[in-house]
C-alpha cells in the first residue's frame, strides 16, 4: 500500500510541475514585450522627445541602456526647444499602463527638481528654456524620456 501512495505522490508532483510550466508559458504569452512609446502633448501641439536610459524585462530577458543625462541628450541631439505658454499643461502619454512617474525639471549639470508625480505637469511661469524629463515605471521596467521647451 505504501508503494501505491508513493506512486500517487509522484503523479501529483509531476502534475504540479506540468501545471507550473504550462501556466508560465501562458503568462509569458500575455507579457508586454515592447518598450513603451511616448507622445508628449499640450493643448495645441505634440512635442518631440528623446528616449533616455531604460531597463526593460520580458520573456525571461532584460535589456538596460544607460544614456547621458537629459540636458546632455538635448545638447548632443541639437533638439529644438518647443515654444509653450506659461502655465500650459503638458502631458507624457504612454501606450502602456504606468505604475509611477516622476517629472523632473533639469537645471545645470546633474541637478534636477521633481515638479510632478503624474504624467501631466504645468509649464513654468517664467520665460526661458527648460529641459524636462519623465522617469516612468511600468510592470516590466522603467524608461526615461526628455523634452526641451521654451516658455514665451
């Protein structure tokens, strides 16, 4: 009788292993594999952005890319500053559900200030040029995107 119990336990263990493998396969099929894309918009226009550093994992693989700081990315790319109005609403819109976000106003060198914890922020009130970045978390990783604006 104990041999029969051992055989039954073995079948149960094998069955559980098969269920785990099959379940993981189906979860991987539903997993988001593409890094999110962003569209940055105001009421009147779309603003070009630069993809910065990111780490993304899917299907058992991970990719991490480390880039220069946002102000350096803008300088290196010769990205034009897009004109916006003081206090104009600007939004980073992603094609995937975000977990959290930090919108940062970059100053000289590597100094920045968090100005919002939602994908939407208000442009500064004072005239000038500004570099804004979004550090956004998703279920599969995080990405950063940068824009350059000029408050008229």
